[in-house]
């Protein structure tokens, strides 16, 4: 079993998927797998998955919770890292996450921070909603906990990536 499963969602955004997959492959720790749940209509994301040795999962139903549940169903790692395809990671992300997990061995959920790289409306919403300078993304959860809880609520239409 791998330690980490990166799960990302895509829909007609091959450029962003290329960037996130590249940043995952640049990690210093290599004990991970990548799952891309895709709703796009062409094969560009599927080709990127082959290039980066990521598992490609085609989403047939609608909605983000369904996509996240497909990612969870395909994940084999002890920890699942949920990341949107328009984000990317510093090369030390897994190294730092590993240190955090060792310092908090009883943790089931870890909320890491992201540094905004642009001044978009969404980032203002995140800052206002949580009142912090760094939004809480991505979410890292023990896979067995999410499976025990039954995955993501399919009725949650917005903010489904928050626990």
C-alpha cells in the first residue's frame, strides 16, 4: 500500500492538470499515487495521465461530491490528499506533511495551508470566510476514516471539499 493518494478533479483544463501533475511528480518523497477524476470531453487529460503515470478515472455522473467519491474509491493510500487541479505543490510538500504526521501520530485529518499566487475573487472569499491570510487547502484525510463515514455527501453542492 502506498502512503499517499493525490486526488484531483478535472474538466476541460489540461493546462492546469499538467501543472498539478508536474508539481506532484517533483516531490522528494515518492511513496504516492495520483488519481485524476475527469469530466472533460476530449482525451487531453487522459494523455497527461499516461505521461505522469496517474490513474485516469472518467466521471459519468455530475457533481463534485460524486467525483471526490470516485477518487476515494480508487485511492489505495493510507492518506488521501484532495487538491483542485488549479493548485500546485512546492517540492517539499510531502516532506513537510510527513514531518507533521510524525509529530501528530493520532491525527486523522490534516488541513494544510496554501499561499495565494494571485488575487482572485475566490481567494478573497476564502480570506473572508475563515478570516486568515492563507486558505486551508488541500485537505489530507486518512482513507479509512472517509470510508467509515461513507465518503462525501452527494447532496453538498458547494464547499464539499471542507470537512
